[in-house]
C-alpha cells in the first residue's frame, strides 16, 4: 500500500503496564479469544504505534478500551487524554471509546467521569466475555443493563458492540429500542467460526443488523481466528459485509497491537488496499477514513489538509 491514502484507524489499543492495571495483561487468569498473547504483556505506547504504522498516512486513531481494571474504568480515559494532550493538537488517540458496565448502580457517574475528557466518544463493554464462564452471563439478558443502555443518548455516546451471533436476537431488540444511539459492530460482527452452519447464522445475523440505519460495522480483527488471512481469504466475509452495509456504513481498522501477533501494520493495510482496489476513490475514502472520522466525531482540522 502506498503512503498517500489517508487512514483513520477505527480500532487500536494502547496500554501502559507501569501506570495502569489490565487484568488480562498482568498475569491474572482472564478468559480471552486471543491465543499466545504473552508477547503483548509489555507497554504499547504512542511511540510504538507510530513505529508500527511507519510512513503510512495515519492521520487519526480511535482508541478502544483495552480491558483496563473494571473497578476504575475512568482511570484509563484520564490516562489516554493525557497521552493525547502531550502532543496536541494532533496527538493520538483523537477519539476514545471507554468501558462502562450498565449493570452497575453508579454507571451514570462513570459516564459523567468519562465525558469530562474532550476526546471521549463512546463505550464498549464486551458482550460475549462471560458466555462460557462457569456461571454464564450475558449482559443483553440483564434488564438493568438494558435499561441503563439508554444513558448513551443522554451523554451523546456511541456503542461499540462486540458479541457472538448467538446473541443477535437480544442485540436486535436492544438496537430497535435505541434508534438514536450509534452502534458500531466490532470485528466484522465476529465471524470466528469457519464451519458452514455457524457462517450461515452469522450471515443471517449480519443482514438483520444492517436493517437498522444507526448501525455501522468495523472491518478488523481477522488475525485472531485466521492468523494467515489475506485479501483473498477474507472475501467470503467481506463480500457479505459489503453487500449488507455498503461502503457508506463500513470502516477499516488495524486492531493493533493485538493484530500484530499475526500481521505487521503495513500488511494489514496492504491487504485492505488490495481487496478494495476496484472500489472508487470516493468509496475507498469512506472506508479508509471518512466514515470513522464522521462516526467518532474526529475534527480533522490541523491533522491534514482534508
């Protein structure tokens, strides 16, 4: 991929193990889909991110919560805002998607705490996290969680929705009840299985989500289920995503540094460039930067001559 096309990376992570606590990175026993992730147990800072994207024209990035200590989620946002301010006005991350558990009694106070920071844009609370725990738990079936979800509208926040297709019916009813909340499906709506039955269910679920105009989708996260993925191998997934959502509601992301276990940053974006090479320049702009900037409300003035 050439260095000229602008990129707003719609999904990346930073962490500082010296300043903050991330249970899954700090040796605690934590369920995760990421295999062989011991190499991630080191600081990943803006300097590392800049090193990884090199001479690619990454003009902005959306930081997605990195499973920081759930007992103090605002601490991560406070740290990220300081990181961004250190190199303002163009410091990473330009948008922050934080964590909040809508089942907690103090969730409104948590949201207020997040929103005290100017780069705050949305919430991600991973919905599949506890499905396979000894005591299975699905937030989508919790009436308190569902009721408090509507606070997103009050605080003008989006929601990054990461879940399995098995949770789709409950998710669809939640989306239907909250038409004014921008939903972003993470990691192509998680097609992590390759058998025919599961993929059929994923395709059916994908089309259900696409019926709602307030739902967009993020193309990312292929390295975890498919470490050897390339522009050709992901066509069965991307052809379905693009047919359902069109370039107008899709955005591209690296999922770094997690994706770095499988691919270099340049390889990720090179595969995207190859796959979408037949799309028009306007469509590629939507995919590579415009949609992410619009949905996450990133002011690009001063970042590039856009």
